[in-house]
C-alpha cells in the first residue's frame, strides 16, 4: 500500500500586493499571494521574493570599502545609481532612502526630496520604496510631500511605527500608495501596528510588514523565527498578520564587523570583499526560506548571488 | 472556537411571533446581528408552540438564507422536521441533534451522510443522561462507532456531554468538564465537542456571569464549539480572551478588535 501524499491545507493566505503602474513605460511588481509556506508549490500558491536595491539621495560617507567601491562613480547621483541597479543588475524595485532629509545631515527640504524621488521614479520605471531619514518629525513632512508628488504611482512608503503612523497612513490613503509597518522584532507589536493602520482606513492588503532584521551573527535566528511565526499565524487564519514581509538585509549586514574589518585587521577571516558580500547574500537567502517578500540589498555581487539562488529554488 | 448562534429560536417571544406571522424582518435582523457578532453557524428552531413545525422550519431556513450565507443548524425535537429543512440548505448544514440511543442514531446518521451535514450528538441513551463522566464517555464512544459505520466523518461529529443547570445538579458541572477532556482521548482525530451553554444558568439569577465563566472553563478543558448568544458582548469578550490565553490567537494590545476583523 502506498502512502497518500500529505499536504497541509491552510485556512488563511497572504495578501497579494501589486506595486507601481503600467503607465509611461513603467511596470508593476507583485508580491505576496501565498497560500502555503515558501517553495511548497505542490501545496498551494507561492511567489518568490523581489529584490529592491538600496539607493541613497546623498553619497554615503562611511560605507565599508567594497560597498563604497561598488557604487563610487554613481553614489552622488541617485538617478544614475538607481538606473544602474535596474539596467545592469535587473533589480525589481528601488529602495530610495531620503537620508539627506535628516536634520543632522543636509536637512533637505520636502520639495528637494520630492524632486529627487520623481527623477528616480521617471528614470527607472520600476516601483519605488521611499524610506524616510528616521527623524519622525521631519519624515512626517518629507514623506507627505513626496507621497503627494508621486500620487497615483502606487509606490511603497515607510516607515510607519506604533508611535508614529498616522501622518504616513493618511498620505498613503490619499495618494494611493502602500505602507511599510515597522515593528522592532516583536510579533505582538507587528499585529498591533497593522490594526492601528487599518483603523485609519488603509486596508491590510496595502501593508507590508517590516519586523526589522538581524543579520548573520547578529540575531538572524531571532528575526527568522519571528518572520516564520508571523507567516504561520497568517496562514492559520489571522487576517491581521496576512501581509507580505520585508527584510532590510544590506543595511544590517554591512554594519557588522565581519563586513568592515579588512584582511590586515582580521587575516584569518579571508578577503573582505568576498566575506562581506557572502555575509549579505547568506543573510538574504536565509530570509527567503522564512518567507520574505521584499529583500532590500546593497552590494551588486550579493544581489547577483541571491538572484541566482532564487532562480535555482524557483526551478 | 466554532460559534453557533442560538437566537433564532421559537422559545423567544419575538421569534415565535415572527414565525406565526411570517414576519421576515425580525428573523433577518437576528441573522445579520448574530453573524456580525461572530456566529459561524446559526441555529434555527421553530419552538414547541408551532402548529406546523416542518412548514415553519422550511420558511425559517429560506428566510435566514436570504439574509446570510453561513451554515444553519436545524434544531428540532420532531423527527419529520429535519429532511424537508435539510433539503433546502444551500451550505452544508448541522443537525441538532441526535442522542446516543440506537433508534435515533439509525435515523439521524444516514441523514447526516446524505446531506453532508455535521451532527450534534448528545450523550444520552435509552437510560437517560448518565450521571458520571465515564457514562458520558461510553455513550460518546458508541456514537463515534455508529458514525463511522454510517460513513459520517469524525470532523462532522460534535459530541455534547449535556449541560445541566447548576441550580439543579451542581455536581454535574465538574463531571461535564472532565468528560470534555476524556472525549479528546477517544480517537485521533478526536470528535468535536459542543455544549448548549445557557442550560448551565437556567433559572439562576446570575445568568450571564455563569454562562461566561462556564464557557471559559469548558474551553480550558478542550471545548471547541458552543451554542450560545453571540449578542452577549461580555460573553464574546470572554470567549475571545480565553482563545488568546489558550494560545489560539496571536496576542496584540487590540486583540479584541483584531478578533472581530
């Protein structure tokens, strides 16, 4: 007697979110829509994650050697940086970080930020994830202006947090964008933020969760287990957890000492460039298995390695 | 936790009058409100006063189905009411209820099989309600075997260990709780369990308090379904909180609201 194949059938599913538009040579990207765990295509619908290249609106001053080297000639020009990512690396999205808006740095005006964001959007044709500078008060001004400037383009904006979500939620609702909800490695707050945002009228289908990311050696397992638990809760029928999930891999791994210390400091660790790009790629691939939907990445070789792995896994 | 809404029952005066006058508004309103409050299944019972119970039940089934699309639980003491009503159901219904008496099982289980219905089975047999936990388990076992013989799958079987009024037979409450635990050990997968919650508070003064405390105690012993009044908000809040404390829902500060989404 042969054993019948065992298949899990889940009550819930992950919402499908399409970002971007098909107007003026642009194209859309769709994430989520899972009805089972990653890569279990024999059980239900799954969709591999997309990669967003992290691009700054000002040249990063203190990036690790190999990373700074990879983008040196374009790092002062967000448009050229983003275009290279899309044209040469084939990334699916651009994560534009409006770092220069920070009052501690250039303190760029909302108008200036909008101008850059529009220029990048027009140049690349892929959906953008617009990420503020991290200063809540300034972000509320800047992101509202950028959201308005990019009205109707159906982009992604972040970060909404438990204690600062209203302004951004209102903007996304008014200008037809989706929102990224940040929770600090806390699955209960992840659910709470989703409830708060949906209370504002933005449907759960327009939210992407960012449960924050721990890089390899720096809490990766913990971040992984939170991502996995949140996916299991959603598939188990918890509608308020049914969002696609983001991991910000590049920014996490490139601050680890393993991605900074060169061969003179740590000869036993091997060549810095290989080590650091592997650190980013390994972290990303791990989250792929936990069910991540958007990987925000930095180094071209790490991106290429993850793309190759995704191609192999997706068959 | 599967919630079976109890409010469309001819025991309630307004429902009895609505059935007698064929006044759909009252029924439709109760159907909408119960589903909005969290009922997954609606119990329909024409009550003991109806002259033509089979005809009244068909009217009730049609009326509720015009308003909502949740499964209905056909609830009657009269055997000839069931088949005409089951025939009308658009979604796989519930039969409420058979007992463990062999003649009842032989009548109801083929109906459940024919209409793909779930069936509530009371642990009563030819000798009446057993006074012990073991007596309840013994009848539950007989019901399960009979269900298997009639091709009714275990996931369609809801065993009711008989809730008795605390005011009359106080010592039966802990026996029922133990029975709920025992039923879970009888097979794998185990049958569902269900109670008619408000029986526990019959003729008592603190009805609502008794109902919600007993519900939570039963849930802690493994109860996974109940016939209750979903319009009792404190009862529903207790149910949601119990599910949370049993780790069936993911905690967040707004968990009551999250459950109701």
